[in-house]
DNA sequence: CGCTGGGTCCTTTTT
DNA sequence: GGACCCAGCG
């Protein structure tokens, strides 16, 4: 049982006033939030669905959720309905809200940075890109060159507080076009997800049904809102929060203004600083106690934070409250001759630290430090980590670099890119072969001639083959198959094969991204464009392709940027490359936001450019990552005129009394190195679980390596039907019973098949209507018996293992029994027991949700000749399914994901990726 | 010591 | 495209 400080306890128990928790680094913030949420759940009359908690990343969400669940299990035992508590990002919350309550947006898909940029470039005129004026000499923005900037403009215009009268009319006209293009494609970019949700939250409930439905939900269901990392909220997100609490829900925001490090992405420090002035009767609780670090680190951190002007900060004073002892020599600031010497010194020190006794918690015994207890934090990993990486590699010390390896720099990906340069006759057979030899990708059994044949047939664009059938992804997989490229066939050690497959899988994602936008382009032009894009655009987008395969965390030195280190901690932290113009970083030149949106249209334009204050906050984050040892080093780069001098930050640190300016050997006893073993969180979505049950290797190919199936032209059909039925049942719950004649309108609203050619579109529409009419004919009378539609479920199987899913429909039968219904729109051959297991997971989820058990499971086939299968829920099977999920989660954690032992008619026969796995049986 | 002009160099990343 | 560095000038 955790004991809390007075301040922590105050924060936990303050449940009925607006609360601002100001949490210094290392103050046990997550634990406090978890405990507070658990306390809310324990209040009489509070349902889990009354709680909404926002985090900034999915990872942080998984962690918070896990902590809340384990506290709840410990303190309240079984609690029903936990699946309906929301803990996650604002984006997924907003999307969920729209897709639950606003039927018109059910069909919308989400564009990533990359696909949004592809869209803007493909429709460079229609998107407004090339007509967008800029004060830079070029006059307007340009295709490819400025599309990223254009997307930033489009985001800022929606996310920030804008004085529109000061934005040039041409810019606004361009933006209108962009918004229209998104609309036409039934797509949201990340900003639009939030903006649209805000639109409904702020709307007048009497204006239309959708506003009314959102209004009612918020007023009735939402009673507690928690916002973590509040310092990183941008003005639009702040409106989302406002919208959620406008009917009196309790708001609690948690954050540390000193750790605002994403200003250039729109977060606004003033938001957290003025919170208490903007909301009435705010209680502020300061968590000043730092339990993480020694007094030396804490005091150093404090001195850094105090460099930030007081009017831009919330008053606070971090104090050391933990058990870590400070000893002279723990904190060191050193100057080296050059980056090479710096790297050598760091690696020497890492080696020296290995085995040094360290105590993680006041009540735990000492252990010997290991590689993974050391982190080297750079302002710019890409530019500065080279010498260190080289040194570590030479000395055989394991390390993980985040963000250094650019996917397209690897010889493997260059070989794959070569395939597409060959497709457009940029290189010949011999040159391609050389690339593949160079990358060592050709298996001993590989038949090069056969593989080339596949490409030659594929690039005969004049052949009257419908290009949609023979698409890029298909070609890629066919080529790999023809060449016999499989994990066990690749030259080299199995670990190398795993890494290569990870890269090949990433490339599959690259294809998917491109084809999602260019699917319907004529083949010749499509391949031409793809080859160009691969060479000129894509390399900049797909930066990170490092060895992050799977969930297992290796014992390795972490090399990361300060940004990536936020929220993490290590016993020993190195802060090298403390050079002027690097850290604090120099402001960048080039055509940027201010050439499109004038400064006076923005509240705080400087934040997009970067200020010394922002960099100081970054330094604060960096320093406070260390628990005990902190080594800050400077080494000039003689060859670079701008990077020869010490950073003012270095001088600040070196001048502090806790910091030594000469290194002494690490004191203390040596033990055997013993890395901290972290249990990785595993959250499986329902569809992931389905694949995991069916074949764990298929799961690995899809979700760990990233291989995607070729896009099917009819994609969207099943989802459209599904969404149409969801609307029918949701309306039924409101007492509005739809009938057969609504089928056409329903299909028109929900069916979005962006990859279908016109005739197929028509055909899909027609068969969609038929399917709905059939549904009304056979099940129309049951529509009134709807209990729930699209019910969120969650199964917490074991610590760290959770399954999330959604049940299509729950209804009462004539017999009074409760049926869980799953709609199927295609008769995808599926092994019988997988379906049954899958449905039993729903049954388990239903049980956790309601505390009751359902009676039967129904699979309702929407296709022609489709029949309903019904089976009673089998209690022993429920137990068995839980065990299976737990085993599956364990298998994931240990990366034990083998293929099926023998060819399975159903699983392998229907697997899109079987070519990467095994030989097809000869008929 | 202050100014000028030519040469040099160019970050961070979640949803 | 523009901030910074530095040599050279008055």
C-alpha cells in the first residue's frame, strides 16, 4: 500500500472542486492521478462511464489505465463497466465521440501526416497548396517543396487562436479548399478530428439532432474530466476540454509548466499558467516533492527552471524528498577536445558504472547497474550521436538509438526501391540484381529470373488488366514470393532476418500509404509517381526504423533526444554536445509559418519559432531525468564554425555548487549487473487478438513487422453495412424504429468505397441496399429488442494484458435470453474454433461490463445465402478463453510467435501474407 | 569598439 | 531564408 504526502493526499481526495495539480518532475504524478481516479470510481452513484481522462500518448494511456485497473481491483474488487471509463488521447476520444454519436462521420477515415501530405501533393491545386500566398520570394507555396509547411498552416489556423482579419485572404481561401478536399474524401486529418468534435460540443443543441445527441451525452454521462500533461494542450484542445465540462463536470488538470517542450507544435504555456484565472474557484495543489533524484540533481534542476522568467511560470519550488543520496562527483561538467574524445569518455564511464550498487526504492535492496540504466540524451540525435554510436558498436556494448536510422538509408530498402526504379525502366536487370546482392537479400533458393519475370509482366502497362487488381502491394508481395524471401531463408543470423523483415514490413506500410492516396491513378503514371516519391519525398518521412521489434525490452544503453526522454528516468544520464547553437538550438531559417501567417494574427507567434525559454525548459527536462549520476559534457567541432563554443547552458551547469568540473572515479561497491526488468504493457484490440488466435506468425507479420494486405477494391463495403446497422440500432434505442424503405438513405450515408471504380461503386451500393432490406425482412421485428449497439468492452486478463473491443449488438430474444450479435459481411473462411473463441471473448467482455452473463452468441451473416449461426454460451469455454488470451499476451511479451506447424486449409488458405511464410501446397 | 559583409550552416515530433 | 560567426575596416 502506497503512502502519500499531505499534498498528494489532498490532490487525491479533492473530487468536487476544479483542481489544478502542479506536479514537479519526479513527484509521483501518475500514481496520484491513478489513485484519484480510483477514488472517483469508489464514490457512490458514480459509473466508470462518467470518467474521462486524457493523456498525450497511447503509451501513457496504457500505463495510466493499467495503474487505475490494478488499484481498483485491489480496493474495490470486481467493478462492472470499466470498459466505459475513458483513458486515452484526446484524438481517439474525439474520434470515438464522432463515430458513436454523429452518423454522418461514421465513414470518415483518418489521414496521418504522411497520407495528408500525399493528398495535398496529389491535388496540389484543389487542396489550395499552390495558390497559397507567401511573403517569401517565391510568391506562392509550391508542390512537394512546401506541402509540409502548408499542412502546418492548415493546422495552426484551426488549432490556435487566430485574428482572422490579419490573415491574408488568399491564405484563408486556400485553407477553405483544403477543408473541402478533406470533406470530399471523407477524411479527417489529426487536427480536424478535434476541431469537428469541438464543433459538436460547442453547438446549439436545438439546432439539429447531432448537436442534441452530443449535448445530451455530455450533460448526462460526463462527470469527471482529468487532463494529464496539461502544459502541452493547444488552444483548440482547451476548447474540447471546456466543451466537456460545460455542464458542470469536475475538471482536474495536471501538469508542469516547466516541462512544456512542444511549443513548436502549438502547445501554449500560458494555458496552464493562467488556468486558475480562467476557471472559477480553482484549488491548486503543488506536488513539490521530487522522489526521483538526489538533492544534487533536484537543486540543479531547480536552478535551471529559475532561469525561466518568473512571469512565464507558476510559482513552485521543487525539493528533494527521495532516498537517493548525493555524493560529490555524481554530477560532473566536463570539457573535451573533440566529439571523439567525448564519446570515448562517455563509454568509459558507462563501463565503469556497470555493477555499481544502486537502490531503486527506499525499501529495495541494492542491485548492480547495467547497460539499460544509462541514457545519453542529445538535443539532436541525428546530428550528434554518430561518434558515440560508433564507439559503442566498436566496444560491443548494446544500445538502442531512437530516431537515428532513417529507413531509406538502409541497403535493404534501397534494394526494394530499386524494384520500383526497375518498374519504370530507370535501372536495368543487372543494376537491380547488384542492389539486391549488395543488400544480401537473395535467399540461396531464390530464383532471380523468376522474380524478374514477375516485374516484367507487371510493367507491361499496356496489357488490358484492370490495374486495381494488380496493384503495387500485390506486386511487392508477388516479387518477394517469387524470390523465395522468407524469414528463415534470408542470409545471415536469425536476428538479422528479423530486422530485415521489420524493414520489409515497414516498406509494405510505405506502399499502403502511397496507394491509399493514389490507388485509382492509371498504372503507368502511378508507378512513375511512386518511383519518384520513393526517391525524393519518402526518405524524409520515414525516419525511424530501428530495432523496436516486439515488446521485449533489451538490456541496452538508451540513446535518445531530450524530447523522447520526457516522462522517463535513469540512474545515470549523459548530456553531451553542449555546444552553442546546438543547445539552446538556433532558430531556423527557410520558408516557414511566418511567411504565410503574419505574426500579428497569432497570440504568441514566437513559440513556433522557438525561444531560449523553450530551450531552457528542455534542459530542465533533461537534467531531471537523472536519478543520481549526471554527466554534462562539451566538445567543440573544429570543422564547424558555429559549433566551436560552449553552450551558455553548459556554463550554467558547471557553475552550480553541486557540480564537479573534474571527473573522479565512481565510488561505491560493485555488484553483479542486474538490469531492471520492466513488464511491457500489452493492449490487444479485438482484431489483433483474432489474428493472434488464428496464427501467431500472421500476427507478427502484420502488427510487429507491419506488412499489409493489398488494398481490395471493395474496401469499405463491410464497414458501410456495419455503420448503417449501427445507426439503425442506435436510433432504435432512442425510440426511432427504421424500416425497409430507409435502406437506400442509410447506404448512401454510410457506404464509402474510395477504391472502387464507378461500376463497382454502383454495384456495391445496390448489394448494400439489398443486404439491408434482407436484414429488415428477417430481423426487422427484433429491432425494438435492441439492448445495446456498439458496446465497448474490455477484458483485463492479467496485469499488463488487456483486450479492447466492441460488440456490434446486444439484443433480447423472444425467450428473454440475452444474445450477443456479431455481424459478418464477408464469408471469409475462418477456422470454426477461432470464431467461437472470438465470440467468447465478447461474452467475457459483456460479463465484465454488466456483471451478468449473456446466454447466446449469434453470428449474423449479412451476405446473400448468409445464415444466422447461434450457439449457447458455454461457461467452461469462458474460462478457457481467458487462459488463451493470457497465454497469447505472454507469447507476445516473450516474442514467441511461431507459424502454424502445418498448412491449415482455413487459416493459411485465407491468409494474405502466406507467401512470406510458407510454400503453398501443390494441388 | 562597433559596424559591415561574405561565408557557413540548418532541431525537436504525437495524434 | 536567415541567424550566426568572424575577419577586416574605420
